C-alpha cells in the first residue's frame, strides 16, 4: 500500500532531495525553473507518494504559466526514487494528478519531456508554443483537458504574474482546509508502464 497526499510545506525539503537524486545537479538552471521562480505551485496538484514505511517514493508538481495570455498548467517535475522506477508509480501520479486537474476545471497542460514516454498519456508536440531558450522545441508537449483547449493558444510561455491568480494560489496553498485528504492506494503491478 501507498499513501497519496498533497504536498505540504513540511514536505518541501524531502521532495527537493528526491528531485536532486533523480535529476542532474543543474536541474534548477533549466528554462522551466525560470517560469516557476517566485510563483506558488498549484498545491492541489502537487502530490507525494509514500510507501508503507512512510518513505517518500515519488512526487509530482504543477505550476501556473501563461501562453498567449491564456492560463496553462506546467507539469513537472515528476520524480520516482531510483529503487522504485519501473513499477508504474510515475504513471500513477500522472493519471491521478491529471484527473484532479480536470476536476478543478483546468483546460490545458504542458510539459517539457520525452514524447515517447508522455504520448501514452495523450501529450503531443506543441508546434506554436515557445519555451524560453535553450529548450528543444521537440520536447514541448501539451495535452487538452477540455476539448479544443489548445486551439489558437500560441506564443511564448510566460510566468504567471496576475496578482489575482497568485493571491488565490497562495491562499489555497496556505489553507489546510482547502487541501484534499490523503488516500491509501494499492501498489501498481510491477512492470506496468501504461
């Protein structure tokens, strides 16, 4: 059994340590991190997965951004501890968080990643969306959470700067009553990747 919970402020250092373990030391120099700097995450979608001993095994985060003035979710990073990779935990976090995003009314989500991996979740290349350099355009992928949500949404990806949006995210992230409860979930079958 695993416990799936929204990430709480007390989890921050542990999640950061997991991200450091899973990614290159220079991960925070990537262009996607410049879009996150000084912007609160979408707390309801930032999830932690802990094993039966309470050890953080996987985590996923989301941030608000703008493309062509329209709100977009920026997915990432998603990390699974090296000792648990290949067990379907990343896919579990992807599906659970995307279902929650749909329930919250988000229309579109994007990420920077490998198309062969993320295409199984429905992500496809966004030809007219530009991440800050030096991002490889082939790795800029999007998914519609509502039909037609990416139609006509083009241009540069920008940091979310709307005072109303930032204030709303900060309020939700700091109010423990606004967070979903933790749930117990079964471990996915080992080797299931889709």
